[in-house]
């Protein structure tokens, strides 16, 4: 089994148990069996069709096998987390993506509030007949927006990565990874020092909507410039297909001596990605509420806590905000002002989501709200700060400037670096 096997496994030659990651100790003995038994989620429907039966839709949502009680128990120890992971992986058929019975998208939205389908409902868009291939376009296998397309591709990508590097193979890199740094503490310290929202500056070469933003792209040099000019933390894009990022960039920035805590800006669809990000030096990860049901967010928050990482949980609208506010353990909520369907940006979305009772709950829970997208000027920063934001995540308005580091002063209207403060 690729991920966390049930029960105790015999020790693998040359793999000593980790003291820091003892919840990874139960690994390996079922790997061959699970791999042999595993098949793509769409295989069942294709088999049924071949046998003359009616194809059944593939699962379209990500809902963990845990009950609410099991989720709560995960926090009791790292061993409990291993057990929870084993339960998930067993019901996943070893593919690492929590699954549930096939339901339509309306039912998913009604139950879990997620807006993005994990994978094509009716199977892959491209089918093969002998040496030929053809594409069947219909509502079930056509992404409804760019984020859904990204998630479908990421689901396939992660499955392939896990085939090459099962979880037990991350034991060594996890043990060798530098200790996780305090992402939340760095944001609070910056807010206290400057009286302005703490800056999470993004190291990003391209985006699906803008294409290549910066041709002359040196991730380490950009990260160092951000740090020198007052960034509290850094966000590093690791998606390669749509953002031209990589985990090599994340690792290079960490190894270059940059002290700012690092957010791995990745599309998380599988718990395996959390371990992989930590092994590459990440101090925090992004969890998108439009993609992950509540139970998966809860489960992943427990893993992040064990690994010492923070989690920035991103919301886009009132429904997602209400869902996330109902989850214990959330320390960071990112409000993305970009509409998922149209990609239009409206920073008044931040104010709308922080008004009234929601704002009171956030204050009571001492949650740090991070403003995302559409922030280009000091007036934009002032607007979201007055709405209740304590940090901002900014990429495009900085990275497209000739000197991204010095662009921070223009964004805030003042020098927020340590040198400027003195």
C-alpha cells in the first residue's frame, strides 16, 4: 500500500523508525498487494460497459472515510493519525484520494459545500480504440472552470508521483528536512512591528489568466529581495503545468538561507502532498475550501499540526467562510477576491465576508485573515485592513515590477523593511 498500511509492518532493511515522524512507522507490507489491486476510479465503469452493463459514474468528491469521532481522535497522538490514514487509504483502494459513493454535483454541493469536482464524473475525456484516440465532450468530463481543470490534472499528477515515491520513501527526506518555522508567529510579529498587514510575498513566474508574468525569473534572488524589503513570509508556487513553478524552487529558496517562513502554494488534493511539501522545506500549505470537504480539511489540519506546519485555508464566498469557521484548529483564513468561474477580481468581497457575525467569530477565535488577489496600491491595502485583514498575500503586483523587492514600498506606501523601521 502506497500510504499508511494498517497494523504493524516488519521493518524494511535500512529504514530505521523515525523519532520525529513516528506516525509513519506502519508502512510497506501491503504495498505490493494494494498496488496490484489498485485501478483508476473510472475503471469500474469501463469494466461494466465491457460486460454489457451500464457504466456507473466515477466518484466526484473527496470525502474521507473517517467519522466525526475518528477525526477528533486523530489529534490525540501521531499514532492515531497513522491509524486514521490507514483507514482512509484502505477505503481509497490505495490511490490516496478519499472517495465516496457516486453522487451528482448538486448533491455534493448540498452536503459538503464544495464547488470543484475532484475528477471527471463520466471518466476521462480522451478514450483509446486500438492505435487511435478520440475525445468525448460532455458535461461530465468537461471542466466547468480553470480551477476544476487544474484539480483534475493535479489528481492525475499526484497519483503518478505517489507511484514513484510512496509515503515510506519520504521518511528519509522528512527526517533530513530543516525544522518547520513559525509561519503564524511571523505574520503576527510583522503586523505588530509595522502596524500594517503582514506581507506574504509570492514567488510566481506565471498564471493561467496572465501567462508568463516575469520572463527574467530567478526564484532565489526574488525571495531574497522580498525578505530584505519587509516580507514576513513567502509563498512559492510549486505547480508546474499552469504556473511554471516547482518544488525545486521551494527547496532552493530554503537552502539559500532565506529566513522567511515558506508557504507551499500548491493545489492539495491528497494528504501525501503534505508530507512531500514538508520534506521540501515548506513551513505552511494552502488548503482550498472549494476543493476539499470539511472532513478532509480537518484531517489535513491534524497532519499539518503533527508535521509542525501551518495551513492557510482559502475561501471565496460566504458559504465557504461559514464552513471553515465551523472547523476547529483553523488559524489562518485566506479570502480570495477572485471569482472562480469568471476570474474577475473584486476586493469588496473581503469586506463582505468579514462583516457582522462572521467578523465577531473570527475575532473570538483569534484567526488571522489573509487578503488575496486584487491588491495593487496603498489604498487597496488600507481597504482590506479596515475590513479586518491582518495579512495580505500578493504576487502579481510585485513580481511584474523591475525590482520586486522595492515594489513592496510602493504597495504599502512606505518602507516596511526592518531598516526602514529603524
